[in-house]
């Protein structure tokens, strides 16, 4: 584990992708990509969804075999035909999608496959197992009960356990695929500091992120992929990332390199909420055991942000609204008290919930993109009293949303797990919009989504709001809340700490106001003046 002392650059591994290509039926995911990842560097790989980032990482970590080219480790060809082979060679990866065993506890998950044993290897040394897990989590600054089952963890807690698994392997090459996507700003900042410590130990740190501010802040080298090909390499010099000509590169220039064009503001102009009765209203509402006393009103055409630190209860409250967990207090829809038994029941009342847990609750990853698209509205496509489903109509619906969201999906009939995380996220949103809800509750709407796709998702939400959709956006990204929402309600330790209204969201210190409320430093309604 990191000791944090000295500069040991150069002692780590050198991992090289040499003219690597990967072809799937109908698509060339990687096209002769050559990149070297060196010990003592944080090397970021960026690109739009479907650019080939995750495919390249799967090649490097042994999950996917290249169609052409080779992987070399310390100057020699490395045949990585499975993840265990890569791990044995000192290459570990934190995948974008969580892969913990829900029935095992935290300590068991951290050391899974590398359990310390005693009695001639006949049984697991639980004390050593807990010590190893505790060390890895302590390095990350994550205070998680080692005895908790992984299935009870929040998404952010589970992410820290995934990262601890990677660290516990003592790998020389550490690959992080969107490690901060589910973390709040404070937790993400802490993780970036730990990545610097790992780099300073001499390890090669490979970092994929759509948060370009993080890339600009920590990367020593950046490789930009577009349509499966390497299009640019940036190197840090004199404290700044610079292109091949030595010119400084900021977030805007990096985004332009990713998409091949200059991007303007990604946030649409904010319309006005309709001056009418609320569609959704909470009075003293809460998720039993997690949140309480929440008062919230959402009107047609209004986008309300729900902010707070990780663990503040935002997701739990949303799940309680749609009946995914027990609730307390009063929930009103069009002025009438309701209590839902599940997401289907809530949808029948016009309330749709897009979960932050894309793999667990958002999508059925073993089913096709078409099937995932139409599951919430399957009754519309059923014929003869449900005896059969109109396949042609299902394909038409999927095709319409693929075109509308610019989803990269060469084979809609194939398992949705074959898509990049960002393209899966677009499907997770589109499938609920197809149900034409009156209230949309969306948790981390752009998790794992590139900057170009973010702009499209924001435009769609704003357009729907302009047509009368009431929307609640839960986000750990403050710029997203500020740029999209009409007002932001902030939770702290399960209760409403305050609200930042439209004038407050336009103030220069808007993000500071939200952070102060989220941290419990103030507890009143915040507004300009």
C-alpha cells in the first residue's frame, strides 16, 4: 500500500498497446491504437461514448482479445487471455460497472480471489483478511463497516470497495474506468489525491473520465480517442497540459478534440415553470430510517435539483417516492394522497424514476437493447391479450430513440451489455421517456456520459420541461444542477438543509451556497440579496 514518501518514478511497469484493433460484428471498436502507459504517470484516456476507451481497457486487463495487434508489458509481449492472467502480471482494473458479490461482506469482497490463508491453505485467515481490507479502505479514507454485506452498500460505498479490491492486489498497473462517476465532489477530490500518491509510488495509473476538469487537474499524459482511433496525445509540461505544438490545452480544447468540433455552452436556456398547482408534493416525507421531514413541491415545467453529499439521502428519498423502499409522511399527486407499491404503480400515476444504478435497477444487461427499451411500456406492444409482442413495433421504437439520442448501437438486437456505459445510460433514460411521464425523477442523469451527449440530454430534459414535464434531477455535479435546475433543494443527513432559488443559482457564489448547505454549515433558505 502507498507509503506516500519519495519519488519512485520509473520503477513501475510499462504497459503498451501496439497497433491494437478490436472488431465486433458491424463495428470496429478500436482501429490500430498504439499507446504506452508508464510507471510514475497518471495517463488519462478520453473520448466520446463509443470512442473505444472501455474496449481498450478490457484488452489491457485481459477481458477482450484484440483482433489485431498486441499488448506488451515491460517490453515483452504479454498474452492476457483472461483477467486472472492480467492480475497475475500486476494489472488490475476498477470497472465502470460494479461487480461486487452482494452476499459477501466488505472484507470478503476486497480480498476475493486473493484470500490470506492459514492451516496450510485449508481456511481463510479472517483476521488477516480484515486487516488487508481495512488498510486498503483506510488509504481511500472510506469508513465502511467490514462486516456489512456488499448488497447493503450505497453506490458510492460500493465504488470505494471496488477500488479497495484493486489496491489490495498490489498491482503495478492500476486502471480506473470512470472511478468518480458515482462520487460526490468531496469524495472524488479525495480519490484523485490517492491516485497521485499511487503515481508517486511508481505505479502506472490509467484513468478514464468524462469529468474533464479532473483530467486537466491530475493527468500527466492524455490520449484522445475518437471513433476507435487515437487522434491526439497531450503531455503535462510546466504544470499545464500541452498539445504536440506545445500550446496549453484547457477543458474546452480537450472537449473539442474529443468530438472533433468546438462546443458552445452545454446548458440550454432555462424556461419558466408554469404557474399552476403542483403535480408532485411531499409533506413531512421520508424514506424510513434514512430521511425524514422533507417538504417539496414540483410544478409542471419545473426542474428541481436535489443536492447533497454522498449519504445525504437523495437516492433513498427518490426510491421511497416510487415505492422501492418504505416511506413515511405524505405524498400527493395532483393534490391526492398516494402511496405506491413499486415503480410500475408509480408509472401508472405518471411518475417515472431513472435509477443511478444502471446495472442493478436501470437495465437488464442480459437482454437486448430493444427489449430494454420497451420493457416499461411492454403492454403497448402486446397483441392478442398479451399472447405475443409486436417485434416490428418494438424495433421501430428502439430505432427512433437511437436516432434521437445519437446512441451508438450497431446491433440493437444484441445484449445491451455490449454497449459502452454512456450509451447504456442513454437507453436507461429513453426507456422511461417513452412512457411519456408527467413527472420524471432522474438520479445522476449523465453518469458516464461524454460532454457532447450531456448537452443532448440536457436539451431533451429542458424541452420536455418546456412542454410541461415536472422534473427532479439528483446530481453530484454542482455545475449540472446550477446549469439545468430552476432551483435546488439541498439535503444534509437525511433532512432538508435549505433551498437555493433561481436568483441564488444565478449568483457568483452559487456553488459555495450549495456546498455550505450540504455540509450543514447553514440551514436557511438561501437567495440573492
